[in-house]
């Protein structure tokens, strides 16, 4: 199934219609926003099965994994915004210093306007529609651009959105990177992009022409450290699960393993056993192991096999785009598998002997989207490194808590969202000073007769 590129004229037409709709004030009332969120939730529930069926067709993603990693997160976000929107949108009173007497101060949240949301293929429902929750609750209009690499999912999303909202409020455009380029030629009030750092640079460059604010959710090589005092059995289980999820095609997947030299030989057999416990002796036969998204990605991931010695795994089937979880040892830090985000079920191993050595290796590289540490020295590792998010003695789970920010730092992104931060991402916090007219203090006016008194107040 191939998606037809949305024509540039249609893109401009949708954007202009949304600009007019936003300027009409139709999105501003909180009651209206909450109603749209409720309609959105009803649509997700109605379209749950078609969405999950499409995820199976495009990615071989089981219903259970689709629900846990896509649908449930989206529904949870919608419910939170419906429940808390009144509180978030309430003007915030701020203290006013004596020098501004008799004024009062507050901060109001106003919608930025017309939003462009571009999402990748790996979690095509969650990563496109979760930001939309923030856009709706903030009072924005939005144009959505799903990924062409999961055409069935993208088409179902288009049908769901078009049957729920008018396109002058929420619209969907389809197509490849040519369409991305055409979208970025238009002027938006905010761009929310999830994808690779290389494409993030293009988005930021385009946004700079109009000084458009951006939220960039990118990626990177997220280290997974297993220290000598870690609970190895628990670590192996949680790491195997984190790497198996979506076949490693997760922006916060543990990318490479850092194993203390004292436990390396004991840990690797445990890790192999846990992959088997999760996926069986032949992962190709389970319904719970996702396939690689396309042939190009398959070839890239398979090429990493030559970057080290295969400890276990290494089985592939290109006809199914299947690659079994594979651990590589004796890899060079300069090899492609240690330079590029893997985004697949290949796990290179880096050995370390001291905390200083591990920290030096991590901090010599770009800041990752996630960092995982197993052991008793987590606070020290956190203090001396930087990452978008982190888990101590676990993997992946920080994205499951909507009460903490999700976002990157440095090359792994800028801006964060989930919960109120999603509302904030699509809002402008506007300072408002209100000054009564019943008194007009003379201090501020020329020729500053009372300057000595004013100076003491400043």
C-alpha cells in the first residue's frame, strides 16, 4: 500500500483555512476544547481495533504491545487533559513589587496558533496523536503529518481524524520527505517534530526563517550500564524487555550495553536466557516480536553484524524483515554500530572497569535521550552525566509516567511534553500588568523629581 503525496496547493489550503479558523476565536473557549478532547477520546476508542490491526499489518506489532505502548498512553493523556484543563488554563496571580504600586500582575496561557505535528513510524499512533492532545487543550489548530513508512496506520489515522474533526480545525496530510519539505515552507505558529537529529536540523533551519518555536523529540545512543553490584537476574530481564520492545525500534531503547568487567561473563548468558524467556527459542514464531520497518532499515541493521563478534543471535530472514536479538562483543568505539543510533535489535557491548571510565565514555559523546543504570551508584552516574531522561534499575519506564517530562537535551532534542507540559508546549505564557486609574503616582514621570526615593525602591 502506497500513500499519495498531498499536493502543495492542498497543504497551503489547509493551513490557510486553519489560520482563519484560529483567528475567528473558535478554539478559545475551555468548554469547547474539553468537548473536542472528549470527541477525540471517543474516536480513539471507536478506532482502537482498526488502529491495532494496522499496526500489526505494517509492523507485526501485537495487539497487547500496541495497546500498552500506543493506545493506553494516548487515552491516559486525553483523560488527564480533560480532568485538569480548567486548572492549567486558570490565570496565575503573581506577586507585584512595591515599585509597581498599585498594579497587579498575572500570567495567562494563550494558544500559540496553528501547529504542525510531524511524527515518525516507530510508534505512529502515540507519537503523532499524543502531541495533538496538547494542541487541542491549549486551543490550537493542527496539521498532522504521519509517516509514509507505515501506510496502513497513516491511512487509518487520516480516516479517524477526518471523521471526527473538520480540516479547518485538525487536518492530515500524507506523503514522503518531499511533502515534509513543502510543509516546512509554510509559516506555522509552532512545529512539533519527532524523528532523527538529521531531520531535526532541517526542521530547525526552516523554522528559523520565521522564528517559529519548535519542540524537537529526537534520539541518540542511549547507554545501558550494568555495574558490578547490580542484581544481574533482574537487570537481564528488564534490559531484554527494553531491547525487545518494538524490536529495538524505540527512540529510548537501550542502544548499547556497558558492562563492568567483573560481571560481564556472568551477565551475557543471563541476558541470552531472558531474551529466550520473552520471545522463545525462535522469535520469528512469536506474535510478540515486531518486524523491521522496511528493507533499507533491515540492510542497515544487518550490516552491524560485521562490526564485532556475535555472542548470540545473528539470525535473519529478509523476506519477513526479521532480525533476532543479537549481542556483539569486541566492537570498536569508532565502528558504525557505536556511532549511529541502532534502532533495531542489535546490542553492542562496551566493557568498563571504573565509574570514571564509564562516565568518560558517555560524556565524550552526544547527550542521549535516555540513560539506564543498574547498580547502587546511580546518583553518582546521574550527577556526572546528562540525558533527556533516565531510569535506575530499569529501562523505558520513564515514558510511562505522564507526571514527569519526556524530552531530549542537546542532540537528543529540545522541549518536553506529557501532562501539563503538553499544554505548555502549545501555549504562550503572557504576562499581564493591570494598573488602576484611581491613582497615578508621579515617581516614573520626567523630570524624575522623586528619583532619590525611587532609587531606594528599585
